[in-house]
């Protein structure tokens, strides 16, 4: 492909060199004329480069697919996903609503991906409208609502939390479906996880204020913190009441992936009836970075359910 800026840039270089050489044997007036000439060349070069860039952008826009149906015929799965993301990113909230009404025209496998990307984008720009639309979808709304809530919480967790508090019945089935047909994550956990990525302290304060699904939401916060700082996540467990089993295992798995020796030492500080399950979780984390070491560690576990579960997972 030819680069439109090569020729003006070359002219600029030639002009500058020519001015430099002639300037050695010219008067001040000639030098001033040379400078003016160079300035004019730069202006023309910049103008041509800008025009070339604008033309290139216009060409790319013209070549961009204009519908999910057209995108579905593109070669390469990753290309199709990227194209869908760009397509939905360029739509207004009203256009996103119109596109949502056409999802049924797609094949089922294409519809699932398109729905995820469409409602993720819609929730970022107009979450209330996206949520209202999901409520008009009947049973199908239960499958897109987690996606809407996650994207909403990703940009404005406080507003997402308020909507959940004001409309709890809309999310009654979410614990059964989670983020997909086989998921089991409830609305508070989704909000808490996204909030914790931005402000763990605020997320934990909100989670601890809940009257239902409190432990799950607090575990979600701790699990998010554990991805980057398992030691800090372990210290946050002290603020939890009730059953901490899930939180122990979440922290142990992240800990095991970062430093199995530290994870094992921490597991030994837990209540005796929680240690085997937490150790199994730590070994599962280790298996993600060092499968051979995980096999060695699981062989050392005492026989029982925790060991059997760990063996299945690694």
C-alpha cells in the first residue's frame, strides 16, 4: 500500500537540505526567503497528510460491516467478535434498542454472542433502558439481565446497586442462572465484584450492609481483591460473619497460584474443619501455574472428599 505522506515528506527533506546548503553562501535576506519556503512546504505537507488521514478514515468507515448479519459472514471468529464490538459501539441507545429487536433473526450461536455484546454496550450508555427492555423479553430477559447488571456496575456500581435495591424482584431468578444458562451468581455478587475492581473498601461496605446474600457479596469482594493481593484478601475475612467457607476457598485458590508455600501456611491458621477444602483450593490454584507441583501436593493430602475434589479439578 502506498503511503500518501511519503512524497510531501520527501519534498520537505529536500527543501530543508537545499536551504541549508545554499544558506552557507547567501545573505540574510536569502536565508529569510529560504525559511519562508520551508514553512510553506511544511504547511502543504501537513495539509496533504491530514487529507490522506481523513480519506483513510472515511474508507475504513465505508468498509465497516453495517449489520450483524453481514458480520456473521466474515472469516475468523475473532474478527467477527471484534467487528460486532465496533458495530455496537457506534450505535446510539435508540439504535441499540432497534438492533436488540432484530437479534431473533440470527442463528442461535450467533445470537448468544451478539446479545452479550449488545446488552453489555447498551448498559454502559443507557442501563435503565436496557433493563426495561429485558423486562419486556419474558423468560429470555433472565438470560441478558446479568450481562446488563455487570456492565452497569462496571461503569457506575452505585447506581446499579440502587436499582437492585429498588427492584429486587427483577433479580429473583438470577442466582439460578448467573451470567449464563449454567451460572449461579446472584445480583449482589455481580455488583460487588465489579465494584471491588474500582473501590474494594466501598464495595465491602455495601456488601456488608445487605440483609440478603450478604456472605456471597462479601465473598465476591474478597475474591476480587485476592486476584491481586491474596494476603490483603485474607485479612479482610475478619470482617465477615457467618459461613466463610466459600471465601476461604476463593482466597486459597488465588493464594496458591501466587505462592503455594504462603498459601499452605495460611491454610494451617484456618479452623480445622475448613483446612482440607481450603488446601484443595490452593492446590487448584497451583495447578494453573505448575501442574506437576500440584500433582505432587495433592498426593500428600489425606484421603477424603477434599482430596477427591482436588484431583478432579487438576
